[in-house]
C-alpha cells in the first residue's frame, strides 16, 4: 500500500535554531518511517532577500548536513535542493496565472516583511507563497507539517489546487496540515511573545543547533522569566512555559513530571538543567555534523540523488499540468 506523501522545507539563511529543530527537523525524522517524505532546502525562497552568493552555498550545505546529522536518512526520504529541480519554478509560473493579487496582498508574512524592509519590496517577496504552493503541490503532497503561523500559506496551496482542479479537471491532491499538538512553537528567549528566530539582532534570544555548551548555558541563564518563582506551565508565565517546552522536547519528560521535579526549587536549578538537556541532546548531532561537513563528496551524492528522485516525480506532475493548460508537448 502506497504511503501518504509529506513535503516540507527549510530556508538556508544561516544557522538553524533549536526552534527549527524542535518545530520541524525533529518531526521530519519521526515522519520518515511512516510517510513518503520529500524534504527540501528551499534556496529559491532564500533569495527573496539579498544573499551573499558564497554564504548561500555554504548555508545550503550546512542545512543538508544538519538534516543528516539530526537523523534524516536519504534511504528513507528524499533530500534535495530546491533549485536543482527546475520544475518548481516552472509550476510556479503556471500557478501565478491563477493567483489573485488581493489574496497575496493579505499574506501576513508579506505584510510583516514589507514593513521591515521597504527598500526591498521585490516581486519575489510578494509571490513567494505561490512558489511555496508549487513546492507542495508538485509531489501530490497529502500532508504538510506546519506550525500555526504557517497555516495561511498552506491555505493558499489548497486554494490553488482546488482552483486548478475546478478549471482544468482533477490534477492536484489538496494537502492537509500536519500540526504537532505540543511544543511545536519555540519562542524567543528574550521576548516569549515572539517565535524564536535567528534573524533577531539579539543573539541571546535564540540558541543555534551548533552553539557550544558555554554559549547555551549563558543564553539560558539570561532567558526572560518572571518574579513568581514557580515552575508552572501556564500562559501567565510565558518565559517559563517556553523553557518547559524546550525541556520536554529534549528530555522527553512530561510537563507534569517537570512541574513535580522543580516544585519549590526556583528558577536557578531549573535553568541549569534546561541548559544541560539541550547540550546533551545536541552533542551527537554536532559531532555528526562535523563529520559530514568534512565529507563534501558524500553531501554531493545525497543532494544529487535526491534531486534525481524529486525531478522524476515533479516532471510527472508538470507534464500533466502543461498538457491541461494547453501547452504543446516537447
């Protein structure tokens, strides 16, 4: 029986945070045993903001190495670089023709990014959700692992699939969200009302997957908490709640067990232990990452074979799309 298809991707825009790991990569590893998974390094998306070319190439390989070091197995899933499968850009152009300006203009992330970088309001920044829809629909994806903040982009992919199917006949599967119910969103250590992001100028607001132990300890010690002094999982204590989510993700201990363990102990001991479970959890990943970055030939083998497999599936979809919109076959 054919497995259901899952698609997801990560931008190669610098070091990945533990938020990326807990909210995405850790879940990718779990999913590869049960689904037909396509995991993409979305370098086309990355150039919606200016990139230094040599840094983009370096970051792309680093994300691939991090994927592999975290437990993704190219024998179990398809790992590839987005720009290596030309069909992504080609399908995007077709989907642009059925995308409405008003719908794209309402995209929350576009509005946020346009406020932050008015001097860089390029067309790609406006239409990249269509590229994201093409990424998803290309592989007849049935499930997309998303956080609550990404559901709007998936809704666009669903709308475009249904719009194309209604106009040209059944072509795309309409994808569903695969939302982790707990701990999917790791928040900023300095402002727990915001999602953890490496784009924050305050380096104490995030922990990178490649941070050394002393840096991790320092950042956790400086994490914002409150004056209540109790380790309790409640929205009234967003900083502590965030640290408990991180502890849970790395240790596997339940929230109830964490509350019981630190009842009456204050925040000092709790923060020290949060740092240590992060360090312990990241250590094997960091060691494997170093080995992989020293073996560029292996990384090239993985992304070349992954692109070949992805291209085979993508072209089946693209040929069907081209035929239905009226293009003459080559």
